[in-house]
C-alpha cells in the first residue's frame, strides 16, 4: 500500500480487506500524511499496522524508514521505493515507463521486481526474464477512473510454478463522510472533489497530460501473471 494522504478511514478499510484476503506481509511505500489527520497520528498508526514502512515525499519519517530498501522473499529479492529508487520525489508514470531504466535499477540492487508508489495511479508491467514492476497506487485517493473506491496491490508467489502474480484490490469506504469532514476543515477543493467523483481535475499539479488522455480503469481484483 501507499499514498494514504492522511485518509485514515480509507487506510483502515484497506487493512481490513487485506486481513480478509489473508495477506501475510504488509508494506507501506510512503505518502503517509495529508489533510484531515495529524501527521504523528497517522505515522504511529502505520508503525503499528505494517511490517515495514518507507518514507514518501514530505513525510516526517523516523530514521528507520529507509528509502529505497530491499525485501528478501522466497521468490527473490524485491526493490521497494516511493517515487523511484533514485528520487523519492519523482514518480514512475504508466504512460512514461522506461523498461530499460527499470532493468538498470533492478540490476544495481540484484532484484527481481520493483514495487513503487508516488503517482497515485496503479499499474503493473512485466519487463521480461520474469522481472516486473508494480506501482501500488493510492489507498487515500481514487485512481482517476470515475470510481470513488480506492485500491492497493497484492503480490503472490507460487512456489510450485515459481512465478509471481499481482492483483489490485478495490476497497469501498465512506468517502462522502470523509469528503464532508475535509470540507469542514477547509481542505483543498480539488482534493474534496476527487474523493467524491473519483476523477482528478485536469489542472491538478503533477498530473501529466499523457496520463489524463490514456488513463484506463483499474479492474477490481484484476490478476496478472508476471512470469
């Protein structure tokens, strides 16, 4: 998971869904803070709820929130980051994926797969030789697909087939109540609007036009084999 953006109700809903899906390891890839929840409150909640937490851009991170970091698994080593492995502030957009660059990052760390965040938009891509990259999206804001639900990514390793699969879980929470609360707190109207409609305003800072033009819906519980 990543990109809570202060949205504690959505984060709690995603964790409850992960428990129902029997996820045995929970990783948060940064983007903790935002309007509506005090920074210290949501950071303490993450510390208590996840097996590992990475810092995102602007997060008041303790020293043990390292970026990037590697995760050893039975299916191989995974490279974890917010933004990119080189820069926590620079996200990897689906419309601008550079497979060669991702391969270089994986080679440098001896990793099989890249798990990243920072753009708020989820995607998954196999890049050959059984290697892959996944942007886990945002648990605090919709995917710009017209659906107010949020998403997070689940990775599974099949030790019999010796390959990975990735899926995105769609999670519904009381987005109207959270939007009402943020409006009372005088949060930015573009944020409140996106929570209600599931659409990001075209003028939202940092959203490339290529993403606006080409964005596809993230299918509920879509599963992709990454071999």
